[in-house]
């Protein structure tokens, strides 16, 4: 077995390095099984304790996971290699990416003021004028804005907070199905995912209660445009969730409002519910431009101190040049008008496909955002069936922990007429093989 996998080394450090190298090079792919401890020890001529120590180090670093009797396997998204979506076959209409429509994004104009000379901004990491715009923007929807900060995107901020707040092996409550990059990030940090079921109103309170009983130390969720299911918190759901979370003052609640301006739904924020530890994160990539790797966050005082303390030790600050661009766009009247138009267009496209699918008896979910989730008994059969009609959609396996299967359809570029054709083709695929669909 050691020869088969090519694992080498005479010390725990050497064995761990060999496995890491194999994962990085792709010879050990995601979820590939590693040899049992004793078998590898015999093959390498070392003690079982040496191999066990190597596997422990690999688990700590998010490269492998242990599945009880299932043994040790490479993590689904190991920290040394990212899990990328399948390449879109040539000639297919791509509805798998979840990206905004480029034609609905504003033109990026260079800022009028550039950072003069070479100087550090650690003493003043945030532009005061952008900070005020952020307070007005987030605060207008009821989120407390006494403490705000910036980062290089939502994943950057969430990853930094989880690495500061938690230790490998700690449990994090995650939406199921949920955003695959967040699931990958949590796994790469060596944290344990506790899946929380969602519906059209977002997190289910009973599932959150169960996760809290399981000892989670943080919860990550989306208040609207939940990816991939499309759920959005109603006022009643927000109150029910706050009632569950209010009794857990040590649990950090991370609210990722990634599609805020184009979500097509009002915000009912958990952050407005008087929680002790919380952070509300917003990005602009969905409506201002995918290259604007910037996020703003409002949070409690402790979270602010911990995030900014770690930020200062790494990148130090978010580029003032980037901040100038974001400020210019957020305060530009024409840009805000184009964002409003984009939100209306996405809502029209999402609603049109929902109606077309529903009219054909196909269950689908997408109360907000740019994606629809369609339950499917056999994801591969549906994906391949639609491929034969010229469509490429995302199999749900990348988004799921323990929830039923399905496929995600991104509607950002799907005009209503195209939606009607897609729904017709979807119905044809199901008619060709009803066993592939779990309605």
C-alpha cells in the first residue's frame, strides 16, 4: 500500500511532507484513502506511533480527515489544493458559476486621488469618508454600526475570524446546502462542520438548536440570497433564530450578506437582535465588479479588536487605492441607478425561471439572489441530461454536507425566453428518466 501511494519518510515530519506533496501534485486526490496506520508503518519500517503522529499533523493542517472506521482520507478540499468546479464543456451555455452578468456591472473608473509616495497606513487603515459611507449603507437596514472594519473580501474576513476565534477540531455550524467555498475554507482550517438545514426562509431554528447542542463555537449564515438555495430570512424567522442564539453568548454569529444590493429581498439581520458576538459582512463583487476584492463588516467590539489585530500582523490594511475606487462607486448616482436596474433584472430572470419550472411541475427554490436550487434524485443524470440539450448546471454535491441532492442553476445571464427553453428541456430530461428526479 505504501508503494501504491508513493508515501515515503522515516519520521513523522517526513511522512507528512510526503503526503502533502502527493496531494499538492494531484497524485493523491480529494477523498483518496490513505493506508491504515499499521500497514503504512510496516511498509516504511517505522513505528505505528510515527505514522499516527504524521496523520495527526496532516489533520491539524486540514489536509486529511478521519472518518472513524472509514479510515483517513484526503480532505474534500485539502488546504494545499483548491477544489475547482468542473471545466465547462465547449459549446454549452454555462449556468453553473454563480457570477453576475458582466453587462450589468458599472464601469470601473480609476480614483482621482492615488496614495502619495511610499508610506504605511497602519495608523489609519480605513478611509474616513468610506467608513462613513459604510455606516450609512449598513446602518440604514438596522444593523448596529458603532464598530466597522474592512477586509479583502468576505472569505478573507471569515477565515481570519475563525482562525483567531477557534482551534482545529472546533465545530462550526454551516448552512446545508451551503456555499462551497465557505465549506472548503472551514475544512481547510481543520474545523469540524455541523450541517444546519435551510429552507426558503434560510436557517431552520430547530436545526440551529441541534447544532448548538452539538457544541458549535461559531455559526456562518446568509440572511438573504443564500447560496445555493436562495432562502432569505423573514422577520418571523429572524426573531425565532435570535431567540435560539441569544442564550449562547459565546457563539460567534457570522452573517454573510454577500449579494446585498442585488439580492431582491429586504434584510432581516440577526445582528440587530442584541446578540453578544456577531459580525455582519458585505461585499461588492456581485454588483460593482468581481475584481473588487473588498468587504465591509459591522461587528461587536471584541470581534473588531480580534479581526483588526490579526489584520495588522498580516497585510496591515486594505489598499487605499481600492478603497478610493469603492468609495467612488458607492457614492456615484449613476452607478447606484445601474445597481438598482441590475437588481430588478436578476429578480425578473429568477422569477421567470421559477414560474416556468413550476408550470411544468418541477419543484425549485430561489426566493432571492442569483441562483435556483432544484432537488434531483440523481445529480449526475440531471447534469448530463441537460448537457445533451446544451446546458451546463452545477451538481449539488459541491454544496452539500448531508442534505438531499439537487442541482444549482445560476440565472444571472438567463433571459426569460431562455428560461422557458431551459425549463422545457429540464422537463424533457426528467421525462426521459424519472428515476433521476427526487421532487
